C-alpha cells in the first residue's frame, strides 16, 4: 500500500512536470466543518439554489448554508406528515420549491413555510420507492430510480408519468457504501442545453430527447476502447462539452452536441470526479487533485491535503466546492482572499514564508518586493524566485534586513554575522547587481536595528549603541553624539526635516535635522509610553502612534486626543506596524490580526482569519507601503498584501432573513412563513421573544455583520452575535419596532433591510377601556351610594317622623288613658267629696279626699316619667341609670328591704329612644311596687346589663313568691305589654322568690 501511494505521488509529479504548470494564482481556501454547524463531515450531494443557499446532503440530515451559518434539518416540525430526511440524493428546483431525492420518495421543500412533504413517485411503477431528481423542464421535475425508469412529476397538477425506460444497467444500490468502486453520483444524469437528459453508465452514454421522446447513444458513433470504464462525468453548459473520466483511459471530451470526441490526458488514471467552469477543469486522479485549463494542456496538482476529495462543483462566481471526506466542505476561491496571503501557496519558496514567517519587505525599483532579503515576489504574477541565486547566503538570510533607497535606486542589504563580531552590508544597483560592501564590528556598535535614507543627507543607521552616519569615503560609521540614548529601535521620518526615534524601554524622541550631519533633540513624544511607530497625517495635521498599549491619536502639537485599544473595539493592543493608506484609513498589525481606523469617523474594523490574515500574530517592523499604494504586513506564517480601498463587491445580494421566532421558548409558526413576518401581536404575558435573524450572502456572509435597533426607542445600532439569536426578555406592554440591518467592516455603514413590529398588549388593568369601565363602575357605584345614602336619609327621616308620630300617638294615648282617666276619676271623686261634705258625711269625704290625694300623686309621678323620658341624656341627673336608682330609693327607701343595684352605665349612651327608656322605668317601678306590696322579702337586686345582642333588665327578690296561675291585677300584664313594645322577651319566675327578666334587643330597625 505504501508503495502504491509513493507511486501515485511520483506519477502526479511527473504529470505536473510533463503538462507544464498552470499558475493557480493567489487562491484562498475556506472550510465549512462541524465546528461551523455542519451535521457531518461527509456530504455526497451539493446544490446551489436560486434563493442564494447551498444545500448539502449528509448521512444524518440535510444541511443548508447561507454564507456564514449552517442550518440542519433534523427536527420533526420541518417535516409535515412524513419522516425526517436523512441521506438525500440529488436536487432540482422550479423557482418555488426545492426537490430532494431519497430512498423513501421525493421530498418537496416549501421555502415560504420552511417545511417538507414527501411524495411517492414510483408507487405505481416499482416496489422500490427511490426517486432521484434530474432537473426541471416543461413544468415538470424529471426523475429516475435504480432501474433507470425515467418519470416526470407535474409541479402544478401533481400528476406522475412514467416517461421511458433508459437502457442502462440498473444500479445495485444507491447507498453510498455499496458502489463496487464505481460511484454512481460521480456520473449523475443532467439536462443539457439542447433539452436532452443525459445518462452515463459505466460503459454507455444515453440521451433522452424531451422534444423527440427518443433515446440515442452518442458514444457508439465513435471507436473507443471497449475496455474503457466510465467513472465520472461533468457537463459544461457554456462550451456544451461533456467530460468523461475513465478508470485507465484518461479523459473523453464530447463536444458539438455530442458529435465530436477527443481523448485527452490518457495517462490520467482513476478519475473519480470532474467539474468544469469558465476556463477551468478540476478533477481527481489517483487521489491527487488537479486543475487544468479548458484545453487540458496546462495542469497543476494541489500538493497534498485533498487526497479524500470528491463531489466537485463550481458555484456561480467560479469558486470550487468539494467534500473533504470526513472533514467537511472545502471552498477554493481562485480570485484569492481580499486580504491576499501566501498561506495556501504550493510553491516551495512561498511555503518557506509560511514556515519561517516574514519580517522584512523592500520595494525594488521595478515594483517587485524583496522579502526577508531572500526572495523576490511578483504580486502581479503571484510568483516568487530566489534573490541572487548564486549566493546562498542572501536568500537564507532570514534574520538580516534590506532597505531601498528611492533616491539612488540602490538596495542595501544587512547580513548577519559573516565572521566573529563582523556584520556586512551589501549594496546592489537597480538591476540587483552587487556594487560595494561595508563591514562593521558588532561588538562596538551592537545589533543593527533600522536604516533611513534622505535625498540630500547621509543615511541614518540605528544600532544598539545609538544612531550612526556612514562615511562612504572611509567606509566608517560615525556616531551622532547629539542623540545619546541607547537602543534606538525604529526611525520614523516626519515633515520639516524631523525624525521620531523609538527606543526600547524608553520614550520616543523628536529630532530635527539642522544640516547634513547635525541633529538636535527637540522633544519627547508620549512620555512613559512604550511607542514604536508614528505616522504623520499631514492633511489633517495629526499623528498616529503605535504603542504596546494600542494606537494613540495626537494633535499637531503631539498632545493626546484619543486612545484606540480593546476598550473601544481594537482587536489587538501590541502594535507591530502602522501605515496610513491614501483613502483616509490607518492600518495596524498586532497580536490579534489586522485592524483599520477611519481617520475621520474613528470607526474601527478588525480583520481575522475569515478575511484572509496569514495568522493571528504579525511581526514587528514587518510592514511596507509601496509607491503605488499597496500595503504589506508580515507575520509568523507568511504575509498579507492588498491595495486600499477595500470594499465588498458582491455577486450575491446580501439579504437578512428570519429563520426562527420563539415566544416564551415556544416556536412561533406564521401561516405566510416566518421570513415574511412583519408584525407580531402578543398578549401581555407573551413578552419573552427570541428572533434568529441571519445574513444570506454566499460570497461575503462571514465578512458582514448583523445590526439591530429598536427604532422607536433607540436610534443606535447594536451588533448581533452570528451564532446567538436576539433575545428580548420581560418586555413591558407597548409597541417595539425591531429593525435589522447589515454592515461590513470596510464601510461601517448600516443598510437597513427588515422591520418587525411587535405589539404587546397591556394587562387588563392597564388598558384605557378598563379604566373607562372602572370609572363607569366607580361613578355608578358612587351615584348608587349617594342615591342609597339619600334614600336611607329620607327613609331615616321618614322613620324619625313616623317614630315621632308614633311617640306622639303613644304620649297622646298615655295622656288619654292614664292621665285622662285619672283626671276624670279626680273630677268624679271631687264631686263625690263635695256632696259628702254637704251631707255632713265627713268621714266618708275624708276617704274620698285621701283617694284624690293618691291619684294626684300617681298622676304627678306619671307626668314626671313621661317628661323625663322625653329629655336627652346630656344631663347626668337624667340618665337611665340615675333614674332607676332614684326610683328604687323612692320606693324602697322607707321600707326594711335591703336592695342592691348593679347597672352598666355604658347603656346610658346606647338607649336613647324615649319610649324604651320610659318602658324600662315603668317596668322597674311596677316590679318594685309589687315587691313592696306582696313579696314580704327583705332583699331585692336590680340589674341592668348587656351582652352581644341584648340589654337585660332583671329584678329579683327573696320573698314568698306567688302562683303564676293565679295572677290578678294588671301589673304583670302591663309589664308584658311594655316588653312587647320594645320587641323584647319577658321572663317571669316565682320559686324561692320572684325574678322578672326582660331582654331588649340592642340592634333594631
């Protein structure tokens, strides 16, 4: 096996030498791997659709690439009533839908809804469900299966028609691992420009005419070796050419509508894949990837790295796509990166730059570039050759430095030590012929650091021990004593005969040249800051300084204006080189790539590997601006070169599309498609929103940035992460206008593209309608309360009037019944007494007079009780408790009865109704009179208390009691009647004394 691999490598190199070399130029290589989201490292079918996406089929899922991100279709919600698509086979499209073949049938992808359906194409024609699309024509998708049955699917009517049986040996299987060494997808059928469907078998080419409905065998008209086995095929629509790769017979090329056949490059073996585009043909032969011109005369192999490549396709702008089996998708752009580099070069000298790095550039008189004092680089041809090839020390002198004198057109080259402590300078003329040389003692002057040239003054050299001038007559260096500082690092030339000299571990010094050999220190620049390089912006009267702490902007008097570092977006802060271009930008190299600063707007743009930098780290003093404005920056793995201004001139129109919206972590489904979403109307609790917005640009997607702003709240654009969605959490009720835009690092301008209006309802108590309803309810309740209050007031007034009227009636009744009858009795008794006196019946008259006396006294007492009950209790002598005590004293005071009175005086303020007070007094008076008259008791207790619901009057004696069934007189009846008037309860007990208890409700209407 090892012998075969070595043999293949020898054959490849032999072929390369035999066919000549096609200069591949400054091509760039981009990789899409599982780190970028690809579901698997191997993909077998590739397709670029009209929407601007590239589709890749893998064993586990279908993948879609937009230029910067990969979307994997492996979730159930993408597939409507069908199983998820795993390994796909072939693609076709009709402008509205994408069609993908599979062993289950034909999957149809709806761009608008972002979902798939499955159609069983061969249900009526075959037990096998496999359907592989070829292309779209006449409103139909054309398909085939393992048996090469040609079928069509009408995209409008959904009608399926079996069109023809193609006479090619059936496929054993479409499984990618079951191919017997001859993979069918390397020779997929295609639709040519003459409306023929072309099928390629292992021995035969068969065409089916869509117009004629006839089958032809174009290869049979030519005499070809019957042993030739077809392994791969590619159709070039531009040249109407069919390239056929064989196992061991080289390339067959069918042209002129399959009427001519050319056999080319017969020595090529095992051609396992072909692709053609514009002026290039790419193929794989014996595990080596080759690139040829269209005549297949000049070819070059890619030296290593692509031994497992297959599935070659060119996109619309001529980039080559192929699968690096198990590693992912490779994109080769033959135009090179915008920041051109040497990282993918195959030339041994170019590869040496990648291995040893680049730290020295010198522009030669013919505008070629001397690199590392060892090789000459031609940027127009992207070629390199050794410098003075007869002197090996020159081109191996990686640690030496070279300088170009634009005034004399000479090249000065400093060599490392040629002997102990000896350094050498070689001076070349403009034709790179050695003219003279100088030697100097390393021990005396130290290490060489830099050199600058002047038109009318000697060149200035910096060494570890200081600055020197060279006396060309004596060949000796003379130290500039007026500038005594040690370890000068870099000499920056400024206007007005000034120089800014940077020092290791020291301040940058400003020096003025007074005459040819005389220099004077005139100041310090950025004291206590390690400064390396300074660029003078004459137009804007300012200076830019590269330091170990970022880039400093100084005014015309060297005063600090602004610092650019990681705090305001500069990717790297240890500056290795700075250059002002001719278009208003400062470029700087550092430990994190390259950056540019717009000198007017101060917008910072950072450039990384996706932009083509040679590597993250660059080298000190490895920078150059050529006479025609090209910038060079050297780093640890090669160098970058480019000519400003840089701008994106894209074939593809960059477009923002909405890929997914989550509301409260649930996927939002729009009937018209999520990408066409313009407005979201949400409830108040649907306020956690995630929007996945992406940029579709197959050419420059990775160099563009997504920006967003909430337009009606903040006008400032903010940068979005490429991998993370925009998350808007806990949004308050209101309207949010989310605007998305695209910007690139070259202009910094934002192009607005998409606007989504999000409306979040207020909580019900925050709505205007709620407050209207609440206000109406409050107003209604207030009106109701006022009305109720007025009604109750009127009712109470009416009740008071009625009560007053009732009291009047009661008083009238009392006066009539009690006082009136008593007065009548007094009148009658007075008349009787008068008659008895006239008749001289003095004794009888006295009895009547005593009766009149008793009646008058009772009448007075009743009148007193009525008057007392009508008076308010604001007089302490007129309270209910006082009245009861007075009555008890009047009735019991002249008797031998011992009495106790227990009254809760708070009741005085609670009982204000005069009828209640009157009835309580009269009941108490009647009960006490009965005690005196009938009880024969020597003790009596009078209690007036209350509980939660009643006022309780209780009068109890220890007398002889009486039989309740033999009650005589009106006393007890009157008490019961008065209790009933108070809505009370009358209780009477006569056992071991008599107890009268009256319960009067505390709360009454």
